[in-house]
């Protein structure tokens, strides 16, 4: 189960990083759909 924990940690980290980038308004066409905060 140690491998599963590592996979989950990596996934959560990548999701957090993506969310962080979206909140910072990275100029990307796809990010507009996920950042209603900037509208």
C-alpha cells in the first residue's frame, strides 16, 4: 500500500499545482474554463 500512497500523494500534488497555476491566471486557453474567478 506504500506505492498507492505515493501515487495518491503525487496525484494530489499535481492537482494542487494545477489549481495554483489556474488561480494565478496562467495564459492558457483551456484554463479559462476552470477559472471563473477571473471573469
